[in-house]
C-alpha cells in the first residue's frame, strides 16, 4: 500500500447510502474478512470493495492499495480474469465485481485446477508481483453467463522487483498452504523433496564435474520419475541432464526412483515421453535479478 494517507474513519464509508454492508466471514488464517479495507458492500447487484486499507491491523490511517494495478498487470493469466472495473464514489475508489461464491479448497475435486493455479501464481511472481495474502478462490459468472474461477482477495498485493532474491516476490508458501487445505499434501511433499535435491551447495559439489562438462550454469529444474529408474543408456534428452537415484522409491513419501535435474525446463513432450512429473524450479524473474525460492 502506498500513496496519500486517508483518515481511518473512511473504513465505514459505503459507495452509496443505499448500499448493504456484507457481514464479514473468516479468512483462511482465522482473521475476519475486511481486516485491511473495512469490508465490502453490495450495491446495484454487485460487490464493491474499497481500494484503500490499513497496511497493518492497528494502523492509524488508510492508504491506497495496489489491487487494481496488480489485477491489470496479470489479467491475461488463468484465475485472474478481468471481471472487474474501478469506480470512484463517495470519496473512495472501488473495485466492482459480480457477486461471487467462495470455493473452499476441499471442494475442488480437480487436481489439475490446483496445478494450473500454482503455475499462474508462479507467473504472477515472475512479473515482480506478490499476492501477499492467503489464497482465496471464488466462482462467478461473467456478463455472458460463463462461469469463472478467480483469486478473490488481492488487497495486499504489491510490486517488489527482484533486485534481491531474499526479498523477491514469492507466494510459494501460500500456494503450499492452499494445497494442504485441499488435501494435496503429497504434491507439497514432492515440491519440498525436489527443492532439497538441488540445495545450492550440496548439489553443486556432488556434480561439479558433470556441470563443468555440460558447460556450467545452474541446474535447478527438478523432475521425478515414479514409473522406473531413468538411465542415459536408453533415455535421450534434448539438453544435458543430471540424474540422481533414490536409495529406495517411496510413493507415499513422494520419493521417486530417479530425480532428473536440468539447466532449462523440459518440454511437455519430453516429460510425457519419459513419464516425468515436475517437482521443483526456482521462480524466474522478469524484472531484474533474484535467485527465486
């Protein structure tokens, strides 16, 4: 949040005197909805959300949020449709959307939806934006009667260029929590196992000569083979790869027969050809440096 300070009394200002304040529910972290903005209103059959809020719970002022700028910057991505507009009423700016239904993660039966959401949020981060709050998924119909799933609450989103990997945009932990809420603990374990394979010092030391032979560079993209151990005797990849075999594969613990580590992402065709699952990659930033998660 940035810009000119607004009085705290603005929290109770509606878009119109006939607007109905929606009673807040609870966020995934247990705090009430509207803790930042003061809450949302129903007016003219739509939901009006303030584009100002407190940067922290006991702040003495409201400040403009970056939610509209964020949504405009990622409107081409899945789960971030342009089903909104900005209006100015009663001394406040508002994000106006159709009324939506919150979708609890436990009710999402399609695993591919989780994986698509994960990739979309990784792309959000790669552009230098961070959602900055727990992920809440909602469902609404657009003006043409077509249903859309979208990330609902982005009031704390902010732009943080990746000038330093420690502070670069990264919602990875929020995605993991959303997965766990949806019962996808196995995927979370796979991501953590894959990241552990390429811990910066140990991996580089173990494969120093292989990396030098391949011309150097960062081997940080990790794929898992659960169907069989992978061998370069019969597998032919389009780029140099490093293979590590687990002492003992264990599906329940998301430990595969083989880890395949690459310098660049594998194509979908190669992943499919060798029945590989993507396990981990650092976020590749498009706004400056940053080493990712």
